[in-house]
């Protein structure tokens, strides 16, 4: 295999560029790919391209040398993508791994002039790759990404790790549960009334626990609405918009546990080693659940024929019934392994 022989002859000064995915959860899952590259080529320089809004999280990913933040607003259209990639060509990368498998990222790979450009056969951009492979189906996203490396090198990756290094993290003074009821997809976001029902049940079950709600700045109003009028309001805190992604990761690492919808923060919590309970609705946990199984609980209703629909909106009920029907008792039982009762 030409790609393998090429890599073997250039191990001492190999320069690798990885185009990371565009969503927080996918970026976290791609850390196993970065780790696998460093396992196979420990002396290589590994740089990444990442969406500018997510760039600060790259500082927590082990093994990365340099970060190239990319913004569609600053480099609009395919011509903007091309010029961004062309500016990187002076760095003379040996290998470009393209994880998003989109046409724009394939153009970026071609423009940067890497000697080997590795990606999936999808979105019409495969002809810009030197090595393209069929995307595996019905596998976890972590294994999907790593399949690119295995196909390209002919080697099997056995030690797959999802881990972010938080260093010094923020330790809560109290017995704290972090709660994330948000999601970019409405089919995975917790409906307001169901969220209130769950929190009232949890505050009754765990009388010595403080609840810290997290989210983006635009989600702060939703959390204010959620908290308004709930029981034990003095133990409910709205942290939405008060941390960046690195701060959120450190906040999670210092908590007792995280209760979250199927979203980026679920993967973030799992990657820093905090016990994580994930509430699934539209998503398929076999493909996109947090990867580390230690201290992970996945809860879904599981009684609807449409589960999981893997849609961003609920076409049948408007408000996702799969989320509305979640069992509070199951959630309490899962969290009781990590939280102190009254």
C-alpha cells in the first residue's frame, strides 16, 4: 500500500493536519482519532483545523501542536474555503485527514496541498482526495472516524480513548449536579413542562444537592423559565452563558454528576470523567452516545414505534413525545449512584 510505505519513510518529520468536525459532540468524539494518530506516529507534528466557535476546546485535546481556527463568516463560500486552505500550503503538510466529509472541507484539503489527502467517499469531494474510503454504516461515530486511519495505514487501532485534559478544574463547594436540558435539535431538547417535572422530582429525592443549569447565552432565558416557580428554588442556579467551553468542561469535572440531553455537553461531561446520565429521544445511542462506558447511563422511553427517528424536529407530535414520556424514577435511580441523599 503506497500510503503506508510513504508514511513509514517519513516518520521522523511527518506533518499531519486534521480537519475536525463542526459540532461540539463530534469534536469530542474525534479526540479518539487524534489520540490514535499520536499512538501510530508519536513523533509526528499534529495540527488541526477547527470551527472558530469551538477553537478553545482544542487546548484540552492531548497531542495537538497547532490550532487553525476556521470561520465561515470570515471565509465565506467555496472561494473563501479555498483561500484559507491555500494560506496553509506554505506549511507543507504530508497528510490531511478530513473528518467532516463535506465538499467544502475537501476543497480545503486540496487547497492546502497536502501530499496525501484522506477522506470519505461522500458529498462529491472524494475526487479531491488522494485516498478515499466508504463511510462505514451502523457503527459508533468514534469508530467511523478511526476507520479512516485504519484504512489509510492498514493498521488496527485497539486503544480508543476519549479524554480531555481539564488540568485545574472548578470544584463546587456543595454536592452539585450539573443539568443540561438544551440541544440544537428541538427533537432532543427537554420540553419545558417535562423539565420542570423532572427537577421537582430530583429536588425532592436529593435534598442536599445543588442543581447548576448550563447552556449557551441564548439558552439562559429558557433556564430562567424552567426554574421560575419550581420547588426548592434556592438550590437551583443558572450558569448558562457564564462560561466558555473550557470553563464548562472544568465546571463539569468539579461536579458530582451531570444530567444531560443527547447533545454536545453530554460528550463533554463524559470526556472529563464525570458520571453522566444522558436522556435520549430522537438520537440513536448506538451511533452517538458518549463513548466511555464507565459511569455512563443512557435513558430513553423506548415505547414509541418512531424511536429513534434521528430527526432534528419531531414530525409526529411537534413537541418530542419520546422526551415527554421519560420516567423520573429511572432518572432518580441512575443519579442515586453518585449523589448523596438527604
